[in-house]
DNA sequence: CCAGACGTTGTT
DNA sequence: GTCTGG
DNA sequence: CCAGACGTTGTT
DNA sequence: GTCTGG
């Protein structure tokens, strides 16, 4: 029997351990901790919550998954264990219809988008997106998190809120989109969380000299032509520039205004030409301010989210 | 041929 | 839908 | 990105 | 921990 002591655990939490051998129900029952909510199947496998079942079965080649919950400092004994412990975007849009139209269409809004400020744009929410339709710039509301056309429902389990610019031309999922379906996501700014000893500290990042940044994106149509037709998009990411590296090692691709036309033009297909646009913007374009953790919950959508906290050395 | 992946970020 | 792996 | 859920049987 | 939802 090997004993584990979870001294690092600060509060009640659930862990996934990986065992070389499956504990029997009796042993597992005897070890203490908070095991009252396990269930069993008829082969003696032990589960906590339904989806753990799949994890446990999938792991049989390398060991068996067992989920346990312990209080801080609680110990738990496990049989025959060389135990491995598997413990292992957000943005804001405060511009108006008018500001958006003058910035990108050089005119008043023809078909108003009826925008209201979003201080906490989160994945799966809609955002106005600029693309070229029949040669004309056009805004449409699209869902942030690209849903591939072949998904049976307008949702996906894939992590498609971002697309890595370094590999997007090789990606089975994205490569045909980056060649023909590019778009611009107009953001007032975006948020990043900086890891610190005391947890994650959120920052807002925006352009120093412009109220709106043009973020490179790709979009797709789900069930094209059908009544339930929907649009969705993904934001291109790249390595952090020197400025952003203080906060995070990745950042969105912010386009130079002179390259916006090229990025939107669906007739441009050459990878080399497009790849040149997918670079980190100059550090001098950006400013950042630490904000409160109010931003953490997507439910908080008020101007207070943008309020800087007192300056602090980092 | 069919089955299964297709993605990102961050952490160990 | 399209590609890779078995 | 973060927040929040994550389960069953039987009984009231 | 993993997964889903916003």
C-alpha cells in the first residue's frame, strides 16, 4: 500500500489519480476521504459521476483512473500504486454603430447592428465581424468559437476560439478557411491573465492611439443556405511581442490598417503573402492596465470591469 | 475499407 | 467535410 | 479566457 | 481532474 498525502491541497477538491491496478470496491471503501459518492458497475469498476466511466475504461492500458475527493491534509491509501498524478479569450467592445461604420465603411450605418457595449465578450457570444461579400465590406454578427460546417448541431467540443497563425495553413480544420474566409474582428481591447504567485491577475490591453483594433479572424458557415444557417469565427493568435510578453506568451494578431484590405480580400490565396500579415504587432502600439477580477465571470458586463486597479509593481 | 480526429492554452 | 491511422 | 458542474436511489 | 457554457 502506498500512501498519498495531499499537503498542497488548500481546500476541498477532486483529483484524478492514475493507478497501475484497479482497486476493489472494498479497498476503495476502506481508505477514507470522501468516497461516499462512488458507484460501481457489475465488473467492479468504480466511478464518480457518469463521465468518469469513460476515462477509467480508456485508461486500462496504462492504468486505471480513480477519482477521489479529499480535504486538505487528508491521506488516502491505495493498493499497489506507483501513482502518477495527472493533476495536472476574452475581449471588450465599447464602440457604437456609428464609430464602427465610420472606421471601416467610411459612412453612416446603413443597416444598423443595434450594438450595445459589451464589456466582457466571451467565447460562444456574438460579435460584429467584418468581411467582404461580393466585393463589399459588410458586418455580420457571428459566434465567437468556430463551429465546423459538419457539426450536427451549432456547437463544437473543439477549442476553436483561437487559431494559431504558425500552423493554420497546415490545419485540417482551418486551412481552407484561412485561404478563402478571412475576416476582421473589431475590438476595443482584449483581456489577458498574468500568472503570479498570488494567482492570476487580469489586464486589459488596447491600442494607444486608436479606439478600435482590427484583429485577424477566420469564419465559417454552418448549414449554408438553410434556414438555420449560422456564422462563427476564430481569432488568429501569434507569439507575444515584447510588450505582451510581460503578461502572457500569446496574443491576437492585430492588423496594420494598410493590410486590412489584403486580409479581407478572398481572391488572395498565396500563403506567403498572408503569412506576412500574421505577425505580432509592434509593442509601441499597445498599452495595458491591471483590472480587478470582476472580469473573471462572463456574467459581469458593466463598465466597472474596465476600471483599473491601483498601480502595483509586478 | 472504416474509425476517429479535427483545436488552444497552460502545466507538469 | 477531409485526412490519417489501423 | 474563467466559472461552474460533475450522481444515484428511493423517499417525501 | 475534465467538460460545458458564457
